[in-house]
């Protein structure tokens, strides 16, 4: 539990997340009914998911940080059962970081094309590498969307050596 | 040239066939990845998938919505975002805190001072910087002017989406004066790049003040003309009243904010809930309405314009003298920390969660755009309405794709 | 010369205009030369004249039909221009003002632009139906002009079932809309076509039922006769005797013409261009052309049925005879003598000066000489038209045309005014209004009219 100026911050482990948020929302002494934001963070060592809540009882924000998520398999229970609006925010966190929210009905990419292979906001994402690897390499018309990218490579084109 | 034999007939019960998808299909050419997708792309008898595509005369920006319709009724919808995704957050991480200002400008391009406020206010909070009072007052003044300009545009395209060709031009008359005023102040008509970490970029000048004075004498008259044209208009009212009703519980659960939330009766306004800048010292009300339908949202925007004019009046009277920029080093290095700020933009709660790691680049700037969350209410509100209603509801949510897609 | 082998879609705009004319010219020249050289030409001419004399009715009909078809073109230009300018002024804008004097030629250039666009058929479209849809819509709209009386004696075909013919033909527009919506291989077009068809069909009922009251009052379906019955002062017009019918007819006509507030068929905020989404080039031009002409035709029908057609608001005949003025029905220049010489010397310069002054004052950056030249041209145009019309037609015709044009253009202006002001009605509200309100009111009107006629007859008998 930490106090940062006008924001109180608490750290929660993924297992307790749903319970904590439910208590915060439903308990009469807290009544944190407004979920202001759901954010994913890649700290370089590990992944976090950060929730911000607001209650009518005080003008301060409450920050709930779920930390300790491993970088190769970050899994967090979903809060869409409590707040419907978190659905797209969780989709965005998945799209940008690869954080899997368990319990959502709809965990698809929201910004990137559906067949994109990388997670852009991670700290190990570098654009030149990705462009050479991703299906975005080589221009494909919509009619060719079903063809795998290898079939489209024109051997006369100069390709980057990065692999 | 697509082969005609590949076109599947509407009677085909099996959607996931091996023939490659053609350009005529709204159905994706891969198997469904989630249960929601499977549910959505399973068509019953008589249902049609229609693509309200990214190029459309009336989606506010590039939004693609795959509609499942039965005749004229919308049964389900699947918004596909990302057509305007510019990677703002990633680019902010690669640049300076100052670069983040002009980078975040186009997020809410209609009222860009609010999106500029994101990196600025976060940096000031992380540094613990005290902004001069004159700068704060100027910020509030320009914020409220921006709000009026944005609402002027909103009333215009709410009517335009329903076929009225005139109100948008009246709205633009109002917006044009404000935007010219802000151009005299900031040098730009639209993406102002005016806020700076520690204040604003330049004091008020004579041109701006004279234009502001002229405008204040007939502030909001064009919008009142719009209101006159539309408020009692039978066709307009019958198309909007009782449409797209959002109730309070659903509103809180969908994390709505802004006029969409206040039209349901919940008086949540960031300026009063979590006061920032000099809003605690300014007297204004939070307009709310109880019905939660499109008409209530429309009237609420007009109410907010009147409140904004009141705020501008007070700000002009109480503007203190002083510097407009705090003493900030050229290269801003912020000690490690985390901060969360929120402002009340014309669309709702515009929030930013910033993390800094001690270097001169932001470590993480997470921008929470209100239109992103406001748009989710469409999934629950729209089924059962007609396509024509969809445009009306969509316009009343006032989405800006720049912020939604970041 | 490869341009001659290109298909129509591959020609440029100039090609599309010049080549058909060239073709006609070549054919005519070759035909005339051949005929003259063989000596067949006089015999052919004689043969032609005898055929014409024998079938004068058919010839007259063909000439009338051609004239009407040609007449639709400037009509559409005028209606288009009025709409653009009126909506612009309502929107606090200026509208087109570059293309001709005060932007008057803008619709002409829109038409030429349509010719210049790429002419394609979408993949998967049903090509014969796709090609014919604009033709059907256009014809269904334009053929109705045959029965509208523009002036006394100036009607295409004076049928005694003119009104029935009118509604029968204009009902064919539904077929054209459905063809367009279905044959473009596009869900938006399908939706738009369905909406448009539903709307037009729903509003045909009130459109047909409303003039039944007028027909009962006039006792005939012939439009010429209906107009003749409204001769006299403006209180003789049928609108005062059938106000309910007029209101119903006006609303139904707005919906028939797909005008705002009932323009869902082409609501570009919702379904792009509705049934015309996949159309481009002149095919699209046909649809829009048909719409403008339809506006004119509906206005004309309203004027004919309710507002006295070509009758002036005041009854001039008694006034003129009271004042002792007789207007020569046909102008005979030879009878004027010295007065003619004076008239030709004095009157034209006076009129030219009268026209110059406003022009010179309004366009202050023009020199006086320039204003005189413009006024001279304007004078020639106006007086030439007037004298030409007077020479070839009687004064009554000219006056009738004038009043008809004024009234019709007023209604066109009214349609444009509505378009600039009102938002659109939703499809289910629209159908609800047609079936729940307008049909009932029209039927009520018929009953009331019948009752009133019977009552007056009874009272007249007593």
C-alpha cells in the first residue's frame, strides 16, 4: 500500500484480483464504482496490469497494480464480470502486450490485424525485425487474404536479411 | 478478377467452408478465435452481414462495424477498430516528454488541447511542478473554448447523420470563430500544440483578446439557432426521443463518462469529482439529464455549452497577472514514479497513466480515451434498433476515432 | 483513327460528345449525296410529305414526344441549379457561383462530368438488368410529361384519361428502383432498393387518392379540362375547395420523389447512395436526372390539379375589355406603319439602357461599356424569345406558359427549401405515416367531397 500524493496504490496478486475488486466495488465503505482505466505495463522484468478506480466518497484515485506476471505467459483473471466496459481495454492489453485475460468471451486483437504475430508495446518489440517477420511484409490484396505469405514472395524482390 | 463460382449462396448453412473467401464476404477467412466471434458469425435464416465499412460517409472517422441485420433491424454488431491506429503510446516511449505533446495532439483532433494535456499534466504531477496561476487560467480558458468548439461540431453532425444539411454549417460558423481565435493565440487552427510542461506556450495577445471580446458578445448564438431549428422539430425529436436509452447501472458497468454518462443522471464530472487546475475556484454547475436517450444527450451538450460560456466569463474576469511558464529545464528528466491524471474532455474522462524511469523518455504513457469506452455501449444498446437508428445513436455517442484507435 | 474502334466506355468526354454528332453528320451527308445523285431525293421528299399528311396524328405525337424529351434536359438543369443555390443560401453558404453567370451552368457541367466518368459494371452484377434500371426509371418519370398541360393548347396528348395515365406510368419507377437495387451485387444497394420500393409503393396510395376529390369536382380525368375548370380568379383554384387533398398530395409527392424529409432511398449518411451505390457515370446521371425531372413533374402536377395550371391569378379578360384594350392574338408587324419605325428606333435603346443600369450598379467593377454590351445581349435574348413566342404562338400561350412556369418553379423552390431545413424521417415512421394517416385522411376527403357535392346538388335543386 503506497500513497502517491492524491493517489493511493495497492499491489495485488493475480489470484486475489477479482475478489479484491469486487469488494472494493460493492462494499459500502469503499464504493469504488467507477473504473477509470485498465492498463498493461511492461516493466522490462515483468508485466503489470494497472487498474484505476474512483469512489464517490473521496476525490482521490485508487490504483490497483497486479504485478509479478511473467513475461512469457502473463495471465490475469478478467474483470469483465464486474465491469462490462473493461472488455475492450483488456483486448487492447492483450493486443499490445500479450497479457491473457482469463474469463473473457472475446479476447481478440483490437487494433492490429487479426493475423499479426507480435505484441507491439512490449519492450522487446523492434519495428524493423517485425516488419520482416510479419505477414505485413509484401503487399497482399484483400482477395489473397487466405493465401499464406510465403506463396506471395516474388524471388526477384530484394528482401531484408534480418530474420 | 474474382471467380463467380466462388461466391457462396445465402442458403449455405455451413459458413466455415474450404473455399477461399472472396471480397464479397464480411465473414473472416479463418475459423472463429473466440466464442463471441463464433456466436457472431453464425448466421440464422434471413440474417445478413453488412459491412459499415471504414470508408463511409457517416462513421465519424474510420470505424468499421460489421452489422448482422435481419431486414432493417440490427441483430448484432461487431466493431472492428484499428484503422487509425498510429502507435501513439509506443512513439511517446521513444521520444522526449516534449515530443509527447505534439504526438498526443491528434488523439482527440477535434478538441486537441485536452489530449495535449495528457503528457503535460502527467509530467507536472511526476515532477511536482507548480504551474503559475495565470497559465492555469489560460489553460482553463482555452479548454472551455475547445469544449464549445467541439460541441458545436457535435450538434452539427448529429443532425447531419439524420439528414439535416443545415445545422452542421451553423455549427461550423460558431466553431470557425473560436478556431480562428485560437489560431491567433497558438498559431494553429486545429492541432494547437499549445500546452507546455510548466505552463503554456505564450501569453494572450491582443488579436486573441479582441476576437474573444467580439465572440463573447454573441457567444453561442449560432448554437442557439441550431437549437431553435432542431429542438422542437417534430421529425428530429421523434427520431431521437426514447432511442438508445442507457440506464444508470449499465452506464457505470460500461465505464462510460462524459455527456453520455451525465445524460443518464449520474453527475460524474472530473472537474468536480477530482478537481484539477483552477476548477475548484470557478463556479459552475454540472448539467445532467435523467432520460438517457439520444435527445437527452443532445440537449445536454447544449447545456454544457452554456456552462462553458459561464466559465469563460468568470475566467476572463479573474485572470491574474504573472508568468505563463514555470522555470523548467530544457531537458526534462523526471525522477522515477507513477502518476495518473484525468481531465474532462468534451467526450468524457480523458485520463493518462504515466510512468517514468528517471530518463528523459517516458517509460509508459497509457492514454485512456473516453470514446473508447463510450463506444462499447453500442454492443448492448444497438441490437433491436433499425439501421437508421444506428446512425443516430452512433452520432449521439460523439466518438472520435483518433482517440479510440490511438 | 483508333478512336473510332473504341468501345463507348473507353472514350473521353469530348469523344462521347463529338463522335455521335460526327456519325450523324456523316450519315446525313452520305444519304443526301446518294439520294441527290441517284435522283431519288425529290421522290423521297414527296413520299415523305404524303406519309406525314396521311398520318398527321402520329407525326404530331412523335414531334410532341421528342419536344418533351428534349425539354426535360433544360428543366433538369434549372431544377438542379435552384436546388443547389437554395440549399446553399439556407446553409449560409453561397453555392455554385463560378461556372456560368452566377453559377447557372453548373448543372450542365455536372451532366458533362457524368459523361466523363468511368463507365463500369460491378463484378457479379446482372448486366442487362443493371443497364436497364436507370433507363426504366428515367422513362417512367419522363413519359408522364406527355399529359401535362403547359399552356392552353400546349399539351403533349390531350387524353381524357390523362390522370390515370400519369399515375400508371409513374408507378413504373418502382420497377426501376428495384432493378437497380437488385442487380448491383451489393447488400447496400439491395437494402436501399427495398427501402425505396417500400416507400414509393406506400405513398402511391395517398398520391392517387388525394386527387380523386379534384376529379369529382371537375368531373373528368383529363388534366387539360381540370385546368380549364379553374379559369378565372385565384379563388377558383381547387386548392381552396380541397385543402385536405392538397396537404395529403403534397406530402405524398415529397415521398414519391424521394425528397427530404423522405429521402431514405438515397440517404448517404446511412447506406451510401442506396440503390445507386454501384452506379457511375451516365447511369448515375440518369438516376439523378430522373429525380430532378420528377421534382419538376410533381410540382407541375400539383400546380395543374390544385393551383390553376396555366391560369393567371386574376381574370384579365374582363379587365382588359373594360379598359378597352385588345391584345392582338397574333402579332402582325405590317399593321403598325410609322409607329413601327419609331418603335424600333426608340424602344430598344430605352430597354437596353433600363437593363444596363442595374447591371452596372451591381457589378461595380465592370465598365459602363461592358454593362451596355451585356445588356444588349440580354435584351436580344429576352425580346427575341418574347417576339418569337408571340409570332409563333398566341398571347394566351405565352401568358399561360409564364404563369405555369412561375407556379411550378415556386413549388420546386419549396421542395428545395424543405430539403435544406428538415432532417430525415425513419423508414418505419415513414411507412406508419403513409398507412396510418395519409390514406385515412385521403379517404375521408373523398367522402367529405362526395357528401358536399350531393348536398350542394340537393340544395341547388330546392
